[in-house]
């Protein structure tokens, strides 16, 4: 019976987190804050893995975090390099 309540608590935690992320995403979008997509994805994945740690165990969480970090590093470098290049291009166009 305790496992059921733990699972319900984990799902409620995930739901609360999802609502907070949705509100943050809306605020970032409304205020035209650029370059936040990758950060929000990293935050979401980290939270899901972290909250799941209460159920699946912290050793597995550490392994999953390592796997996602290795996978996400090249994507983050690519995302931010494109973002910076776009910002430089925009700034040069504004100067003209």
C-alpha cells in the first residue's frame, strides 16, 4: 500500500513541476527571451530523473544523468553556437 502512495506522490510532483515549467515557458515566450529552449529541456529531463529517483533508486538516477549529459552536451554546444551566430548576424544587420 505504501508503494501506491509513493507512486501517487511522484506523479503529483511531476504534475506540479510540469505546470511550473509550462508557466515559465509561457513567461519566457511572452517576454521574448531567446535561447531558452535547450535550458528548459535540460531542466525538464533533470527534474524527471530526479523525481523518479525516489522510486527507481539513486544509483540508476546517477547512471541516467550521466547518459543524458553525454548525449546532451553536443546538442547544447550546437544549439548555443547557432544561437550566438544568429545573435551576431542580427547585431550586424542592425548596425547597417
